[in-house]
């Protein structure tokens, strides 16, 4: 483990013995870089993203908690991605390097804390080895009252060209998008031509992302759903922290718990994701 910076943000970089490495900023507990042992960067970060703590980072893996999108009365996508986390511990096991980060309700700025009356502890564990990355997000209700929450890991994966990307594992899975009615995906492989924004519910198994010669396998536990998103040309042009041409170079595939769950006092929830380039 070494202390580093990403833009102007304090960060922590972990390196496995085989060369795999990951960098996480304390701002947002935000994974901003994952390099497999062959030196390839697997995550996308926009060149126009603010890296000074003034707003959420565009790219990497933002932690979404306790609200997904605008599905609630709080801050869009929640406050975890704009709060300052702390490094709790680091280590290595079986050749994998790992780091664990923590965020408590007492760490929240006063303006945010005033809108969230419940006590909690979040932990994010990041581990890298060879061609794999493992992420674990845990939510612990440390208060005396139950609270509702949603959660997601808003992963941006780098690709060469949007039109060449293929996602497998979604056939016959129910999804919702901007149309009024839910639908079942008929296609065996999901392809892209422009904007796409879908929530897939109750995934039956692993997904694959094929982009060029690389195939990424995505497995998740605890997270019941997945979000697949790319803004397309028109929406990308309206985003101030995304260059107009950058939508062609990433796809978001997010493990998610979309419908709010209720966490009892003293209870904990854990969501996991394992990514491997095969």
C-alpha cells in the first residue's frame, strides 16, 4: 500500500505481487483505477471530471448509498460518493492486495447529516490479484431505528468503441427503461448503437462484457439487480464533466439493490462483486 493522489484528491494505491493494482480516493471511497497484472487499465475516468472534491467523480466506481438516482427525497445517488472516507486497514492474502475503507454517519458534513437522521457504518473492501478485482460493500445499522436504503457500485468500464461492445447473460431478464412498461430482453447479447439506460431485475447469474479481444466476467452477490447505462451522444453533450466524444469509450454495468431494503437496528447487509478478465 502507498499513499498517492488522483488529481488533487488524497488516495491509496494497493499493489499485488503480480503487478495488479488499484487506486481509491478517500473522497467518495471511490475506486478510480484498476490495472490487471498485464498493466491494462480496466476502468474509465473522464478527462473533464473535477478531481478537487467539488463534485462527484465521473468514472471509476462511485459508491451509491442510500438512494439510487432520484428514487427518493435525498441527494441524487446518495451522499456516500461525495463524503470523505477513511482508510481502515490494508493487507495481503494468497497473493491478493486489499484495502478496506470506512464511512460513519459521524463523518458526514453537517448539511448532509441533517437530512439523514440514522446511524450507520459503511465499509468498502477492494482486493486485486492477477486479472481479478473483488469489491465488497457492507452497510451496518448502528442505531436504534430501522432505515430504508438502496445501494450500487456504479462501475464505468473502459472500451475501445461502443458499437463493438457486447453484454451477455441478460436474455429473458426483466428490465425497465424510459418506456412505460417493463419488458423481457429477447436478445441473447445486448449491443449498443446510442443511448441506453436499463435496470435489470433479479439477475439469474453472471454477466459478460466483451469489448474487442477482452472479455470481462461479472459476478455479484447481495446485489439483486444490475443497471446498464451509456448516455449516448446527445446526453453526453449535456454533461459538463464528460467530453462529447467520451461516451464511445465506456459502458456502465452496475451491481445494484434498486428497490429500497429496510435494515433493522443492529443488522447488516453486504453486497459483493467479482470481476475477472478472461
